[in-house]
C-alpha cells in the first residue's frame, strides 16, 4: 500500500494546482461519504446486503442526486457516439440491433 501512496505523491508533485484542488475535494467528499456509511451501518443492526457491489452502489447514489431535467439534456446516442462527443470524431449513424 505504501507503494501506491508514494506513486500518488509523485503524481501530485507533477500536477497543476487546479487539478490537485479537484483531487482534494473529491478525496474529502469520499471520506465524508464513507464516514456517513459507517455511521449508518452502526445504527442499523441487521440490514439486507446491497444488491449492487459497493462501487456501483456509489455510482447509483451519485446519479440519483442529478435532477431528471439534467439527464434529459444528454444526447440519446451518447453511449453509441461517445467518441464524437468527447473527441469530435465522426458520428456512427449506423443502426445496430
């Protein structure tokens, strides 16, 4: 584990400050969420295990915080044409079944 910590420190040394601020904000967010979950688990004696793995459950919880109107703004073909929307590559207009 120390190796991962050292690698992270090396990467931080080579990273611009604005990115480091984002990483710090995300780390603090995760720590608060983890603390909240631990508190929840301690107050609940027996709760059924979640149906999703922890990471997917985390993603689902984050997704649930986004208003429906924002989800509707996303292009309907986002998954099919992700490279177009991210990198400007030509759209794949071929219908696939």
